[in-house]
C-alpha cells in the first residue's frame, strides 16, 4: 500500500532553519503535483507550497523568499527548505502528492519555532 513518509520536523529558534523531506513508499506512479500544507492549532489547513511535474511552483505569500520547495522525481521525494523561521510558522506540516487518479497525504511532522 502506498504511503508518504515525512521527516525533518523539530524545535528551532526564530531565525533558524529546518528541512522537511517526504518520500513516497510503495507503488505511486506518475505523480503530478507535490506539495506541503500546514495546520496550526485552531486553524484550517493551508497550502504552503506546491511544485508540479513540470516545475511550476507556488508559495503561500507569507513564506515567499524564506521557503524553497523542490522535488526529486527519481526518488519520488519532495523537500521543503525553511529559512528565517518565525513563531507563526509553528504548525504540523503535511506533504501531499497527487496523481491523475489519487491523492496521498503524509502523517504530518511538527515544526515548532520558539521566539
């Protein structure tokens, strides 16, 4: 059964950096879009960044210039490099991958930024 395995979350001070990784395990073919979402306590899940198979990238306005999304198609892996982290970036981060037929979610990884 296909699943997404995330890693890289943790606790960091404001201004610090973290790198999240998400690898597809099992049989997931022809992945179109890969992305990262986040959900803070008491808030709705929001899109942080997406990257298509053609390399088109979209970012949440508040992370532009600080976060960088990238993907390794050979490894079915998506990354999120997060720099200049702020306390308001604190959330559970979820990766997402979409094929033409299905969507997959990771289990979530906690990112906590202390002030």
